[in-house]
């Protein structure tokens, strides 16, 4: 069974983060440097939000705000969905749909284990399906 732990084993467990008091411009620079589309917002080591490129587009650009004058805390999504590393990929898809989120914060007990994005979940499902197809083809052709 594919789990969050499986995904993190493949992609790594780096958690790119930003302070809620950083400017959005600084957060965008961090995303560009890390080549990622979202950052976990940490305050005193605790996750309090997620900042994504989507938040930037909708809450800064479309509102006519300036990235250098807007703080991360003003536009971050405070809805941080935490999941255990034992959660299945199918359950991840259900949670992402239910909470309308594209990122899940994985934990292993008390510690942050990584971040799983919707892209990670789709990639894992496709990979698993391809493996099953290959196995069935080998079985059929003997």
C-alpha cells in the first residue's frame, strides 16, 4: 500500500519554510531558490500556515498589493492539514479534496516529517498503476 512515508522516501523530507513576519517578496525568493510552489509558515518552530504561489496570485497580485509591503501572515492559508506518515495515498486524495488544499504536512509523532503535494500524490498513483500494468502484462504473456 502506498503511504505518505512511501512518497517522502522517494522525494525526500525537506520542509521549506518561512516566518509569518517575512515579506511576501522574501517568501517568493525562497520559493524560487528552492524551486517549490509553497512554503510552510513556522512560528517558534510550530506550523501555523501554508503560503503558496496561488495565495500570492489571488491575495497580492489581484488585490493590487505590493509583495515588498505585504507580510506572509497577511495572506497565508491558516488551514494546515496534518497527516501521519502511515496515511494511504487514497486517504490523502480524500483529505485534499475535502479541505480543498494542495499540500499536507506529514508528521511522525511529534516531528514534522515532510510535505506532500497534490503533484506528489498524482505521481505516486501513476507510478503504482504503471507497476501493476507491467506485472499484469508479464503474467499474461508468461
